[in-house]
């Protein structure tokens, strides 16, 4: 049977650029996973891992012009955006290197024996060990930061886990280029190149999650695709953790006081957030609760003006373009839904940005309007006009899990001013959105996810399939499992747990720092 070619396609024209490789067969996937599995021991040395991650960052930076050029040709995201994404990607690799070097991710804990307790306590020493081979499913909208060299790969390698990446079909040439750089960095650091593999093809993705030597998976993509892989991971004879980011509506609540104070600023800022990356960010605000009345009208007017001045953009591929146009048509055709600025074709290969509007009372009727509570990937958002703040909270109560939730508050509300009678206070709103989102934003916009120790990029289902983060230092925890050693002689303990602490790791000893 002939191999199925994998083509790089220019989304600006829809034409094939080059044949990059071939889709992986079941045998190809098996060989890749087994080779990665055999490389586990080589990743055990933390010093080597640190050098590998930093070298990978350096090589990606050195190859930056070629990486950006290749990614732009396949995604149409533009050199400026991709240059920033590359910097984010290499910064992320270096941040994980720093975290591994410092050692807190191992969470070393020691409880000394105490026979005087009831019941007596034996000597216990606990730390975390890598799971094994990790399957990573690359994202379409971030060809670098959430793909082959992205956060899932970087955090898994930092944990000591070899990685097999299922490349996204929208940027196969970028994927192969980045994989070659990572493998080159491995060799330069004294590691076998098999610590990183890339496979292509839909069937390869299914084979990968089912492979008995794969111990965990990370995914960024659609609800439908992610749920299918999540179910496959759970249905294995030995189920594995599946850390999936599946999509999000990212609601925004604009209070009446905020609209009165800064309607135009909020409207124009919202337009910038909705159109960033041609609306292809997983944290794009897709549902915005705005009060009825003159202040809300001014906000909608500013939004319409700014969107009207935004030129058409090219989506990542033509399939996404068709899905976007179909999604907008379906929503705009609903009774009671207006289209002050109707998103639509911007040209043969592009789309124009816009927004839809509906009254909260209409949305709360349910029925076909439920589709407005689902993500529409692309440059569109839905303004929900509420007559009473209680309607806004009722709409929030209808939402599933989200990556983010944003509150736009007035200066008085941020200072703790009491809410008008019958309206929720700012603190109450924060409490409500905390229940449905992984990140709560006040007087900002959700687009943009800082790589920082306190970051959380995840949320209740369906935003994510676990409670872990895919961004920030604690993303390493997804690929580790704890092991406790009871009454094990010091000479037989792993070096991380020995009494002399030869590796100089931070550790917690019987409730105190040591």
C-alpha cells in the first residue's frame, strides 16, 4: 500500500507548497514509541536535561528567521506574530530548564520515624518520578508555542519523559524543522535523538494514544477531537492520564457602572481581543454580557467601528474558514439575533471580523439559541444585552467550564464599592466566575497567556479534561507520579532522597524546611 503524502499548504492561496513527508503507519508509530521508550534512562540526569532544554532554545533562536518564514508560509499568521511566538517558545524552554535546575518540581518530603506517635510513624521519604513516554498532540493555532517545541513537549522533557508528537496537518514543514532542531539539541547535550519523535496523520494519532508504552498524553485542539482521544485513553486496558485543552467560550461581563465609565474604551479593546490572531486564540472572548441602554449602545458602537476598520484576515486553513462561515450563518439566522457587523467572506481565501447581538432573555429561552453558548473559532463574538444584572448571572449559570472569565468593572467597583440593590457585587461576580473558569481577569482581556509560575491555563470541563495547567512551571507535574519509600536504608535510596542531600534539592522535613 502506497504511503499517504503529507503536504504543506499555503492558506493564503489554498495551494500545496511541498510534500513534506508521509503519514505514519502503525508500524512507524510503534517504532517511534519504542525508540522513545528506550531513551528514558538517558533523560534521568537533571543536569543533562537542563543543558538540553537550554540548547534547544538557543538553536531555535539561531534558526529564528527560517522558523518564522516556514511557519508563516503554512499558517499566514505573519512574521510579527510568529517572531513573538518563537520568543515565547524559547523563553518557555529556558523557564522549564530553570525549574528543573532548582528542583522543587520533585516535591521532596521526608517524615522521620516517630515511634511515640499513635499509631507509630515509620521513616517515609517521598518524591516524584517521570511517567515514561508522553504523546503530545500539536495545536493548529500556535505552530511553535503549543506544537512540536511547545509547552507540552518542553514540560514533558523537563520531567524526564521522552516525547512523541503527533504533528498538526496545518504546519507539517514547521513541525519537521522544529523536530530536527530539538533532536540536534539532544545530540549536542549527550542525549540520543530518540528523546523526541514526530509522526503525522489522523490514524497515527489514534495509534499513538493506544500504544501500551505511552504513559500520558497532552492535547490542544477541538472538543470533538480531544474528547475522542480522551475516550480512547480511558478505554485502554491500562488507562492513562489525558491532559486535554478542548475549547472555551471565555465569557466577559461588563457591569453597568463600567459601561457608563468607559464604554468606548471597552468596545475598542474588545475588538482588538476578538480579532487578535484572526480570532484564532483559544482564549478569545466569545460571549460578552453588556447592559441594555445608552451606555451599552455606546460600547456596541465602538466595537462596530473598530471591527469595521479591521481588514480581512486569513484563517489557518480552508476547512476552518468554511466551518467559521457556516457557524456564523447558523447563529445569525436564529430569531432575535442581530448582526451589527456581520462576519463573513473577506475574499476568496479570507474572512472579515464582526459580532452578533442577542437579548439575554432570548438566550435564556434555550432551544436553538444554545448554539450561541458554543465556541465559534474565528473573528466573531456574541454580545448578550441584559436588562437586569440578574439576567447576566443567569446566563453565566448556563455556561460550562472555560479557560478564562473576564470582568470589566468601574473604578468604584474595583475599590469595593457596594453594588446597587438587587445587583451582585464585584466580589460576588468574581465568586461566580471562579466556579466556571481557570483564570479570572479583571479590567483586562483574556488573550495572551503569560508564561509565569503562577499561571494557570486550563479550567473545568469542557475547557480541559484535567485540573492541571499547560502553561507555567507547574505544567511539569502532569508527567510525574509520586513514590514514597518506607524504612529504606539510606544507601538504597535514590540520590534525591538520601540524608546528605547530595543533589542539593529543596525538601520539606517533618513539616519544616531543611
